[in-house]
C-alpha cells in the first residue's frame, strides 16, 4: 500500500515501531512553522517549507531513518557518533530509546539555517 499522508504512512506500522514513528512525527510537526507542508515524498513522510525540504523520516524493520539534511548531520557528527549515519541519514535503532533531546536540538538547528523570513 502506498500512503498518501504521513498519518496513513505511520498507520501501516504496529506496536512500538508505530509509537516511535508517531514520536518523531510529533517532534517535527510541533517545531516546524505552521506553513510547512506535510507530504509523502520518495515514499517517506516529508516536511517542506515551500520547495525547501526540511525533514524526512521512514520506518524499517530495525530502525527509524531520520533525514535532517547533510548539513545537520555534519554539524552534529560528534553527538551522532553512536548512531549509524550516512551523509543524509541517521539510523535510530529500535532496540535503544529515541534520542529525543538530541533530535529536538537537530530540528531546532536545521530550522535556524533557513533564510531569514522563512521561519
């Protein structure tokens, strides 16, 4: 099934994975400006401001993929050393608690990087 909204995407999951996805969704949703758009892009829940991608996330069997942009991952590389990362992705394994405080810091930092007047 292909989801047409973030909530529909999250509802495809059960149990703890669904709860973790909801937590990530709520963290992002409450931080982004009201005019940020929610969508499914590249089969992933996506938040955009105009044409500017802000955040993507996705669920997998072993982890949640959190995509806060390469600049955010580079900026927080020391704090993310214990997580699987790529240039675009932070892997939030299901067998450890979500790093909610770190995620909030990354989200806030990413939003501060937007051009003045966009947030």
